[in-house]
């Protein structure tokens, strides 16, 4: 089964074709990278998968559910997809734990437990919770932002 299926996606902005007949299948349990030169449509494609943009034509399916086709357009907030732009926008004056826990409610103990769960979900060690954003690699910063 494919986790993600993109079929014949087409998107224009005015007279400029950002995507032209883009298709991709990502099997469940695998990873894919989207690479290309500036202006080749990478961000547009990711924004479509997340639901921030909709194609002019084509379809997107995630884990067997149609997100977009000629009859359906599932909005971003119903897709349960995380999207972290290259600039993760972490608070530089807060530790990793502070950044992750910033929007959490509950007791300090429950927040700490949730921060540890989220760190594990994004494959970061618990000891990193005391680190500052400037001490992290770009990829680690993105994972903290996602958490």
C-alpha cells in the first residue's frame, strides 16, 4: 500500500505553471525527498500535500483517503499533516523543552511527560530538552519545531 499518492498534479499561478503533470507514489514505511532548483515547484507541492494550496487538477491520496480530486478538497486542519518550513521559528530565549511545552496546558509534570513523548516521536533524545536552539543542527531545529 502507498502512504502517499500524487496523480497528475497541475498548478498554475497566472501564466506560470508551478507544477505540470506531477505524479509520485511513496510506499508505506518509506521516505522520499523532493529536490530541485529554485522555482521548480517543491514548496508548492509540499503546500498542496499539507492542504495550504489546491491543484488546478489531479489528485492526492494519503493512506487510502482522498484528500484532493475533482470532487473533494479536504482542508488543511482536517488532514493531520505537520508542515515545518525551513525556518522552524523557535524561540531563541527558550530551551528545547520550553519551545515544545510553550503551547501545552496542564501541570508541570504532565507537560514534562508530554515534552518527552514528543521528543521521542521526532527521534530526539530526552537529554536534548535542556539544549538551546543555537546548539542544534538545522534538522534538529526542524524536529523541535514539528514537536
